C-alpha cells in the first residue's frame, strides 16, 4: 500500500504511539524458552517417547528375527548327541546282548 493511496490513514498511523517492549522482555523471553526446553538429564533422559519407540521397535524386530530363525531351522538331531548312527546301533546291540547274557543264568525252561 502506498502513501498516496490513502493519506488520512497514513497520517493517523504516523500519530499513533509505537509499541515499546517492557524492560524485562528479554528476561521473560529467556525464562519461557528455558521452561519449554527443560529436559531431564542423566538416566531419565533415555525414558522419553522419542527415544523409547525406536529402541523398542528395533528390539522387537531382533527378537522376532531370532525366534523365526530358531523355528525355521531344520531339526535333524539324533537322540544321542555326539554319537553317529553306527555308534548308536552298536550300543543298542551291546545292550541287547547284555540283556540276553543276564537271562542266560535264569532257567531256560521259560524259552520253550
């Protein structure tokens, strides 16, 4: 808006009193800024929502991935850990022979 468009308005604006800030304006502004940005320091600073949501999300993703890989991993384990199938068969045969040998001392009439 130009001064030539509305001279009475500009004359009125020229006579109006300019606003002046209070003498404590700077102090009050700094106090308001400090009140808004007062963050907790130390251990409690970690427990705000902006940090907890990503951290818990990442932990949940890792837990789901570990659980999924544990469930989907094929389970081809023998009942006797550390023994091959030949060792297991030999130990079972040896146990059967021991059982037969211990029955040899008993009365043979039960076999007839």
